């Protein structure tokens, strides 16, 4: 098993580091469709890692962090046209507001986040929702007294609004420490990091690898997501990504 979880943020024309244009997204989903990959929900992937259910060959999952309104406007119709599932990680305390949480770097434009009716509509059409904390802090720097609000309260807010259990989580900036990871493990069934890689049988369902779209956005790469060559490609990209994180302090996930 070597399953890529594709990681998107905004789908818009802003030339920001977290944006993919609607046209590029359309071409990427077309390439995915032509690749004979099976797009599965993250929930199904987590269940399979926990021994519940089998996965089809050539499985791929798609995630969107932060819950931008642009995901609703530009990604949702394209996903629907291909019959693709996806998972959106929403910031429970910011739904319907702007992404101006305290930890937001200055270089990221302020953008509208989807509201609860938009979330409910996407859910009715097969899009899955997970929690991405309450105020999008770096959990490795969050005081212990605030972790309950960020990890547990965010889940309860989403469950109240959606009317069902929310079992998936994504770490803002991919950051966590022992105390926050333990709380996530006691609260959720699965959690995504920003560590570059594909999910294998050996993956921890509470620290899932993902593939940031920046590394695979060319349709030619998208067509080969499930092949062995893709794992080699990520092996080459991983040290480059680590270097970029260290030098450019790229922290926007
Ligand atoms: Zn985020």
C-alpha cells in the first residue's frame, strides 16, 4: 500500500503560496480521473489502517485545509463532476469568517472561509469534514490550558453543527508535541500532518503523511500517483522540502 493523500488549501486566482487556480485544479482532477485512481474518503483510509475494511488498488484521498469558501465555489463542483470524495478540515471557531487567526503569517492574504450552510451542503454531496482546531494555533506552542478548546471543543462545535460524529483532525502547520498528540489520539480516529509521503500499512492513523499539491501539480505527475515511480519522486522531493522549510520558514499550512 502506498496511498497519496493530496493536500490542498485555497482554489482561487490569488498568487498566494496556498492557492491553486480553478483552472489548474480542473486539469489536475481530469488527470486524476484519467489515471484510473480510486478516490476514497480519508475516513475509509483511516478505518482500513485500523483493520476495518479493504481498500481498492490505486487509492488516493484528497484533503483541503482551513475550509476556504473558494473550496466550496471552485473545487466542490469539479469534485462532483468526477464523483470524487474529499475531506475538508475546517477551523471550528472561524467558519463564515476570514482566515485572520492570530498565528496567520503576514504574507498570506485574508480570505473568506465557508459558513455552516455551505459545509452542510457539501456534506450532503459526499464531502467529509474534519476539525482543524478552534483558532488554528501551532499546537506545539499552545499552553496546555488551551489545548482542550483547540482539540476537544472544536470537535464538539462541529458535531453540534453537523449532527454527527467528527473523527478526523488535521494539525495546523503540521505541528504537535506529546501532550497535544496524546489529546488528539484520545479524541479522534485519524489525524493528518504535513509530512511529505504516502500512507503505507506502517503509517500511524494519528500522524498521516500527505502530499502537498505544490509537489505534484503538473498533470503529468498527477497521472502517475499510484506507481512505484511516485514514491521515488517523493524520496527526491523530501530533502528539498525540508531545506525549503528551514531556509524560507514556509509555514502556512
Ligand atoms: Zn490550516
